[in-house]
């Protein structure tokens, strides 16, 4: 596959070059001239494609297998069929041909033992693989790169040891093919999802590629980006996402923001491979550009995968630029709002990066968990997927191998996790596939729950064997510390969808941490809020009163999904807005600093519409007397007015009044209801 080979070309760089061992045949070995001619022609055609290397192995295999039907005991042909399988997607099938080549002539090539060992490793026969790696190492002759070869063999042996240990304790997951709505007989890979799993983007090389072109390097269709949606009824039939994301060349998915509105795309046409960004607007996807990446991210070196942080202000990407720890490393860059560009990258350091290659970076929307592929650490072969967590002191935890069967002795690179942490999406070649790389869903089952003994068994446990046990039906799955808020934004009167701007504010720091938009056609939106902050959400659209909401999420809050449909009202007399992010100490009228961001939005509204006159009203719950609450609610309304006046708003545009608990919006008989009733509102009294 073009994209995979562009950024994983280094995966198949082997210690020894594949020798072009000639396949020798004789007429007398065949029962007829026609069979001899047939075999000879197919071998010649196979050799023609075989010598092309990476791009020709698939086609060469087709011809070699035709010849093999009549020439099964030729060691060179067995060897080359093994190479073709090993260099394409069906690596496991190479073993039988390498074994037979070795049985027929163990000296057919000097690297046969090495390939045989790798084929055993791919097939999980780790002990046998170790045996053949050691045989190969013992026969290596001193050469210019002897030390490098020896180090590689030792690493392969350690991978087999890692594999033996990892398989002893498999990860509790189900891995299922996502199905025919997504997968075809052609390659599908690099899946990307929104945090709520409502949209899936992926790369494929199928006949309906935009422009219909075939890549001459590997004789496969050019890469294109495809999209599918899931609104609770399963994944829709995937469709080509068309231009401007797809062109007549190769276009591949790299990374997606949690809300699905910013997309990283890999472009192999520039330098040694660059990253582009496209943003979703009211007109659809913008033409991908590297303008904001050109200075510090894209370089003459190889930039491949990338991932956004939850707020879109940090990107993690992979590059083999100088200054790393070896091969491809993971780097981090912050977005400079003033310069409208990504800043100088910083290497994530030796805890994450190794002397080997790291790839496929994915930052979870929780803002603290990173997933990536690595050939280092305790990989069981090729790339394995690892997980690391950001500590409170800014350091990364020791990467944890996600284990078998997520990881295999082959390369495992593409991985993205849902917001709730219960499902992941990977690209893999497995027995239930459709013929090439397919997209699979990994469902995490959580830790196994120990048996709960019946009372009589507990009493007799010391004297008799346990006779019966029961296991609870449901296993609790530990989820990510993340809140997803989603819904639709509509006109309060017409119910028509509105394209609105949504600001996520850190109320404590009084800063906007993220800005997104609702979809112009559907009004749908999604925002992700990592636990541990007091968030304000501000929704605004031209000609409408803004809407605000508060989410104060403690650090220990586990995954939750909140459906919040928002209705915006037109700017007209009588309309009210609840200021959700105005905070006072209990029983007092002193504004907390967390209120300033909300009040500043009201200042902006009044400045944008200079003819507006508003009434600020204070409201309380029914705790304490009416007299006390009237005074308190009026004092709080006056505190808001005083703040607005301090920011330059004319006093004659402002009125204030306290209503105590006389205008409740919820019952006062619960804490949740009382919390809703303690509020500040503004009402338009002149427009």
C-alpha cells in the first residue's frame, strides 16, 4: 500500500539483501513441452516483477504460483514464493515455502535461515524462531556491518522472548471485523473516529478512487479517503469523500480532532513526506494546506502520522529529523495563535522514544493518554502498540504494551480509541478478513472478575473442595476521565439548525481553550472535556443571544456522555438568557474570578449592539427567609451591573433587580433543583 510503504518502508529493511537466485528448470523434468513452456513463461514473467522489489511482489507471486503447480520441488522457486508472501500481506504463508526450500537445499541463499526464523516468529512459533536465529548468527561471517547484524539478530531473539511472555497473559478483548459496509477485498487502513464514534474516516485503495488512477510503483489504485457514519444503527456504507480531500494522487488519513472538524492528511508528493491540514466549514472540507505547518513541522525529512490534543492547540507528530533518539521519533508542537502557525517542535524524550522507530501516534481526547507504535520497548515483533499516561509533573509513564492479541509478531501501527475507552479501531490482516488489510473493532472487556463463592462453599472451604461458584454477569470496564457533550443547536422559534461558534473556557484561568462550530446543515456539535477543570461553554451566532452552560468536572470523574440540545433566541425585547458561569460564595454577593469570562461575553454583546438595554436579575433558592433572599439576589444583580459599568457600559443601559425565590425554574425540594434556581439572568428590555 502506497501510504503504508511510504512511511513504513524502513520496516522491511533486512540484514541481508535478497539474492536474485536464478530458478533453473530443464525440459526433461516435464512430461510435455507445453507444460515446460507454460512454466518457463510464468517464471520469466514472475522474475520480471520480482526484480522490481516492493512494487512487484504481488504480481510476481501470481506467476510463480502458476509455475509451482508443475514445479513444487524447486528450492529457488519455493524461496522466492516465500519472499513474495513475506513482502506482502500474507506473511504467515511464507513459512511453508521457506521450510521446503530449506529441506530441498539449505544453502540456496545465505539469508534463508534468517527468513525462516522470521517466518516462524510471524507464526508465533517463538522457540523455533529463536533456534533458527541462533543458527543464522552462528554462521554469519565477519563483515563490515557484522556488529549491526548481530545486534539485529539479538533484538529479534528478544522479541520472541517478549512474545512468549505476552501470550501467557492475553489482553481481555474481542477483536471483530467491522464488516462489509467498510471493508472490501482491497486495502483499508488508518481508521480515525470522532470521540463519540459517530464518524469514521479511513484510507482505502479501491477502484472508485477519485480519478481512477493506478500507482505504477505497486500496481494498486491510488489511495483515497473514505467516510462512514454511525447514528446508532451501525456503520453506513462507506463512500469516497471526494474532492478537495481526494485528488488524482495518493491521499491518506493521518489524524482527526475529537469533534471531527480538523483533519491531518499525509502527502507523499512533497519533500520526503509531509503533513497537511483541512478544516470542516459551512461549505464542507477546505482544500488541505500545510501553510501553518511549513515553518516548524514539515521539513526535508520524513513527517508521517500526527494527532491533535483535545483542545486542538497541541499536535503530536512523527518525524525522523535530527535531534531525536534514533529513526522516527514522536515530537510535540504548540499552536501560536498570534502567528497562526505551529511552533518549534519538542521531542517527547527517552521515556517514549527509543533508538528504534516510533510511529502511529494517537492522543486520546482525555488529554493525558497517548498511544503509539514502536519497534522498541518490549515489542513482540515489528511495531507494537503502546500506551503511556501524562503524570501530574509533566512526565510520561513507562510505556505499556497493549498485549496479545492486539499486538502480533507482525507490524501493528494504526490504532485509535473511542472517547469512553471501551473500543479501539485498528487495521490488520486476520483470518476473517476480506482479502487485504481490513479495519477491526477491538472491544476491551476489562479485568476478569473473581468467582463469588456461595455461603455453604465458604464455610466448607477449609475441609472440602469447592463444589459450585457463580460469576457476576457484567464486568465493570474502567473508562477514561472524559466528558463528551453533544447535541444540536437550533433556532428557538423555527427549530431550524444553526451554524454557531462554540467556545470552551477554562473558568479558573479565564481563557478560551478550544473553539469549534456546529454543522451548518444539521446543527450537530460535539465537544470533549477532560476531567479536572471548571468549564464554561459559550454558544453564539450572528443575530442571536448567546447561550452559556457550566460544567465543573472533578478530576476523578469517569467517562460520561451528555446530550445537550441548545436553542438560541433572536435578539428581541423580552428574551432572557441565564448566565450559567456567574459564581458567588454561599450567601454572599462578591463575584468570584471564575465569573469574569462570562461577564466579558456580556460586555461584548452590549458593545456589539449599542442600542440594547437589559435588566440583570438575581435569583435564589428557598433556603432562608424571603427578606434575606430578596436582599441577596438584588445585591448579586447589582454586583454584575457594577462589573459591566467598570468595563465601560453606560449605566443608563442597565437595570438590576432581585427576585429571591419567586421565579423558580426547577423544584426547590432537591439540591439539583435549588442549584438551578440560584442564578443570574439578563433580559432585553429595549433593542
